[in-house]
């Protein structure tokens, strides 16, 4: 699939920029494709994680809340925030 090749190229980019007093460095940038029923087990990161839902939907489960992220939406997971993602009724997902 062409999206997989594009995802490999995205992960090779060296993206760094400053916004006033904020320095941003993108550590990892990829397309994630999930089909049918799937689960990404509970985990955390040492940096912010930006999620953009390009197509489909997923359920996001935090220790303190749960919500559905849908196509065209994004959410940000802060460092140390445990989270889990899973399919919504077998709906396919493309996320950046």
C-alpha cells in the first residue's frame, strides 16, 4: 500500500521548529493503519503524542476518561498519561 511507503518516509524526516518560547521536535511521524477488530494495549510515553484521525474512528481509554476520536479530529496525549486505543465496531482506522 502506498500509505505504508509514505509512512516510512515520514519517519525519516527531521522536523524541528520554534514557536515563541516553545521548541518542538518531532521524534516519530507515521501513518498507522488498523483494519477490523484491534487493540493497542495500555502504555505511556516520555513525550507528548499527537494523534490525528484521518479516517475511521477509535475508542481512546485513559485512566480518568474514555472517548471516541473520529475522522478529522485530533487529540494530544501528555507525557506519562497511560492510554489505550481500540477499534469501534470493527471500523477501519487511518491515524497520523
